[in-house]
C-alpha cells in the first residue's frame, strides 16, 4: 500500500460488501453522481471498506486493480431486484487486509470521531485520518507494513493468545536457511495474495479430540472454504499435520500441502501411501527453501509487472 496514492473511503451496506467479497477479485460500484470523483480514482489507489449499520466501522483495505463503466451486468441484490444497473462506475479491488465477516460486528474499526458525512458513499481520507485509522488497525490486529500491505495474510485476526509453537531441539533446526514456522506462514500467505487468493493464518478446524488450526489457507472468497490448505512441520510431527490436511480435504475438498525439511520427505511419502488414492494424488510436499524461492520470484514478477503498468 503506497503512501503516495490516494486513500478513498468506500461506504456501503454489509450485504453489498458480502456480495463484493464473494467475487474472486472483489468488485465495487458507484452511482453516476460520483462521476467526477471516479475520474480521479486511479489504478493503484488505496481503498478502505466501511460497512454501515449494524456494523458501523471499517472492515478492511485494498488497492484498485482496474476501473470501468458497466451499464449491463447486474451484481448486487438491489440491482437484481430492480433489474437495472444502479452502480455502473465500477472497479475491481485486490483485498490486502480484511476482517473476517463473522467478526465485523465485534472488531470493525470505529471512525465516528472523524466526523465524516457517512451518507457520502465515496470520499478521500485525509492524511491525518489515515494515520489514525492505520494505528487503530495495528492496535487490534498487530503491526502492518504500511509500505507493503502485500505482506502477511489477507484475513486478519484480533490479537489473541495463540497456541505456542513447538520447541525445536538443535538437531531439528534448519541450518541452511534463516527461517522459522511463523515466517513460512507469512511467506505462504503473501504468495497466495500475489496469486489473488484471500489468505488466512491459523484457520480453525473442528477436529475431534484436537484443538488445532490449519497453518495457512488460501480461499477464493473471503467467506468461502479453503481452496488450498498448508501445514508446516519443521520438527517432524508429520502425522498430526496429515490428520489436519485430511480433515480439510474431506470437509471442503481443500487441496492438501505440507512444508517440511528434506529429511522428513521419505517419512511423509511412507504415510501417504496408506491414504486414499484421491487424497494421496492431491497431496503435495514442499521444502522450506522452495517456498522462499517462490516468494522471491513472485515479488520480482510483481515488481516487473508494476513497472510495466500491467499488474
């Protein structure tokens, strides 16, 4: 997220945000009365999502990917009901940070003290308001790298006590690269975001007899189920990781992926041979260094595309 670009506040009812987020690349629209403002909206501008009553708060941020005028296609419920386009000035958004829908009521960021005219559905944020808004996000969800909102997961979670990461003995530490479990989670989340997935860390699953989350998931829709599920195991607890991935595969047909040091690959392959054919065919193994190399390549490609004006 660039500080040089404009920062716009988008204001809409929760149902319209749900519709917008249901698209793989979320879409937003403005009435024709915003034609002047729409002309000043640029690809690369930052946008902040405000949901009206009963939410009454900011639920996320993103960057404008493209803009266009559409007087034909009906998207939102009111348009479908009236059978006419109401919001023709449209733009697609890559979501960079968003609160999960089930937490909108409890964790949206209040901006009532900004004294904005919230009936105005599209307006610029001042630098002062932007600084306060970012600070409030950080107070709830942890520090953001404001110079690069692509880092980390899309779907943010409030700061809560997470399960403690395993304590690795010296022989289990990956010596050849400076990496750890959390860093690999963030790398996978960023890779997914660069591929236009919505990404989430510590995705909760209702696995009998175990209170555990899936390390990273990639989703096509914010409210959707995981398309791809990742488990990271640096200490050799492979069986538990496969159990969680099997659960995600059976529950949502999520594609199972595991990140492990090279020395554990044979062990994983031996376990996978006992699984069902469909699950084992979908199962993929990555080494930590491959994740790091892929992220570096994705960042290079993103930079090249941005310089060419086609990202």
